[in-house]
C-alpha cells in the first residue's frame, strides 16, 4: 500500500548526531508532539553508524505508525526497511530508486526553486516534491531561495508539496496557507528547549483553523 497520503503535517528531519541514544530520545519527543513523518539525515555519521541509527529509528517510527524516509541513500533505505527515500539533484535517479525500493515505497524529490523539476518528478512517479529554502537556513546557508508564488503554481501537481528551509512555527503559517502539505523542519524542532512542545506548535498549524 502506498504511503503517499502520509506526507502531511510536521515532517521532522533529524539533526546530525553521533550519539544514537540521544538521537532516539530527541526523535521520540518530536513524535510524541505530533510529527507525522520522519526523515533520517546524518551528514557526520559513517555508513556503519548510519545503518545502526536508521534501523533504530525504523523501530521507533513503527511504534508511532509514522513513515521513515532516508535522506539521499537508496541502499540505506532498503537495508533499514524504511518507508522511502528523499533524493536531491545529485543523487540516484527516481527510476533507479524505484528499481531498488519497489513500487510500494515513498520517493520524494528536492526541487529547490524550480517548478520544472517538480513537474518532471511528478510526471515520472515521485510521491511528493519539496521546495526551498523559503527562509534563511542555518543548516544550508547557501541554499537557493524559493518563494510563495512557486507554491501557488505547484498546487496544480497531483502530489503532496513539502516546504523546507529556515521554517519556524511563526513563519510556517504562511506556507500552510499557501497550500503546502508538510513542513520539513530541523533546527526549530530539534534545537528547541522543549522538543515535544515545539512539535505540537508545528502540528497545530495544520488544524482546520490555520489551514482554511
């Protein structure tokens, strides 16, 4: 069964963390607060640690019935039995990822600030597309800038839209009102003093009152 409809709400993206137990503690708080998607992203870990962490997060996300997406690495996603993979422009092609993962897995594509990339991704079977950065990002300070007009144009695509880049609970309101299905967040979630409360604040943005 496709999990495409699970791409909505707070899309939590893990911070770089070499301490697996600390990572699990922080992710559990985010899930308790209402995160509805988790992406495993760790740019400082080696392959062995990535597999340990991805498998541990697989078990945790199953506990909360939340899909686990692996950033960049199709083979890690397969090894960890993740629900899918998120691919950037420099990663494997969507077709190659589908061959490895199969038809029942989620494949998301980074489209930066380019509607043409999203149109191509949607046409070739992507399960969601991501745009950004919408705001200055400490994680990717050199990221290209995306704007609200892009989201309006992308709403014609028949796939969920994910926004990323410097998103907070305050500036995320405008993105939800512009029609995004999910907000991908790292710093404003995992750097928060109270991760559970921060997740709750993001999740509230998708209540009927905010999204209408």
